[in-house]
């Protein structure tokens, strides 16, 4: 009886380990789950739906933007998974609880804009002579007083972004353009978001004076 229970336990444990290993493999290497693949420049795009060739223009624009980032590496290959209508999306949601989002896992990008990507993508606008960070911070303060579901309009492309992305971008601008932080310095900084935001507001007040 004890031997039978032991065998059942061992088999159950092995099945659990195999299942977990399989899920980890799928999360990091989901390529076989997608029916279509498009290769272009430094990108591999995967999708269950037919991939429109016009996506190459989008990829070229994205590549031109990230070339201005200190993180850019011309030897790096980006795997992009258009996960809508895919088994991978179901697994990702059920086991990791991500839901619909855009994020990176290893060198995989699953289609979330946050501070640094927003900063890089809007770099041309930030360099315009009529752009003023202090004015943008005033705008952010105004948004902070409103409900959490308000989105702010972005001039380029007519798209929108939640205000917390906007706040993150402004703090990234402040750290990189005013305090001359590098990406690695921001990543390794131990100050909380609230402290950095308060410091940015103090800087803004000094500029207004």
C-alpha cells in the first residue's frame, strides 16, 4: 500500500514538473503556437492572422525611434507576438494574470507604454523650441486632480495615453534631461516614485519663480 501511494505521489510530482516546465517553455518560446511569421530587419513578427506587409513601415518607424535610445543594440533581434486570437494569450492570462497588455519577456515583445518608451518615442517633440517641461508638469498636476480614468491626448498620431503613463514620462524627462541620469542610473535608483515626483514639482516651482 505504501509503495502504491509512493508511486502515485512520484507520478503526480513528475506530471506537475512536466506541466510547469512546458508552461515556462511556452511563455519564453511561444513561436510554435503561431501560424504566421514575418521577418523584417531586426524583427520577427508572429501572428495567427495573416500579417499585413504594411507592418514593415511601422517596424521601420519604431527602429528609427529606438536608435536614439542608449539601450539600442543593432545586433539584437526582437520577436513580436500579435497575441490576439491565440492560445498563447489564454495561457498568458490564466497563469500570469497579465490580460491584454504590451510588455517584454526576454527579447519577446507582447503587444504598455511607460515612462522610458514614451520618452524615447516623443524625443523629437521634446526637442522642439516651444516645448516646456515645466508647463507639462503643470498639466500633469491638473490631471492628478481628476478621476483616474481620464486619458490625455497626445499630439502626434491623435492617440491617447492614461495619465499615469504621462506622469511616468515626465519623471523620466526630469531625471534624464534635468538631472542627467542614464537609463541604468534610473533603473538602479532606490528612491520611490513619490519622492521623485515631489522633487520634480519642487524643481518646477523653482523654474516658475
